[in-house]
């Protein structure tokens, strides 16, 4: 059993369960507080994340940082993880086998972080967390004692600017959660 964040990081860094580890520069584990009220779950590391080992450190990360600031969440009250810990080639969506290979790490992170609110950033995070169940965009549902909401992934907001105002509505609508 993995009992500390250091143990979990060591297990993730030594993982070879799928082919993604072969091209990874760094495994991307998490950023933020270890006892967050809000946990953001993204899809997978991108090029900048793979280079630095830090999730959401590129353009999408700037959007997420701005979103967290708009939400007025204090620094230790949030954390960010991804469904997989290694970058898929060409930033493609993680495959089912890759999601399955990281599943135990993903679930253990959520269990150890024990947030009150989980914000799923996009469809891949929703699939990894909920399986075949689905949420409506911006709608909160209680699942296993946690408030779970699906927001647009910050990268989607780069390419579809029309969703930015809708995302702002999701934030305002759910602000009482955090």
C-alpha cells in the first residue's frame, strides 16, 4: 500500500506499465496542495509538462491559473493531476489501455488528496473518473460523497474562445462549492 506522496511519486516514476513511459522526459504527477478543497483533473501532460514535470505549465496552464484566481481559491486549497502521468505522442488523447495502466495511481491520488470538490477538465477526465457515466457541462453531482463538476479543458478554451463565457458561467453557478 502506498501511504505517502513520496512513495506514490516513486512508484509513478518507476512505472513501465504502458508504452508511454518510453518517450517520457518526466512523469507529471501533480501540483498544488496536498490537502486541497478542490481537485482539478486534466487529460494528459503536453509538451511543456513533459519537459518540466509540472502539470498545466504551458498556455493551458495560464488559463487554468487565471480560472483558479477567478474562483478565489487559495494556493493550498487546490491541486491538479492528470488521468495519465506520461505524455502521449503528438498530444493525442490517452488510449483506454493507457488510462487503465495509470488507473491505480490516479485513484490513489484522489484518495490521498481527499478533496471536497472534483472538477473534471474535459471528456477524458470524465471518462477516467466516471467510466460510462456522464455529466452535463457545468452541472454538479454528488458522487461518492464528493461534489463533481465537469468544466471545459483549458486547452479547449484556447481553440474555442466562444466557450470562455460559458466556462465563466459554470464558475459562477458553482461558486458556493469552494
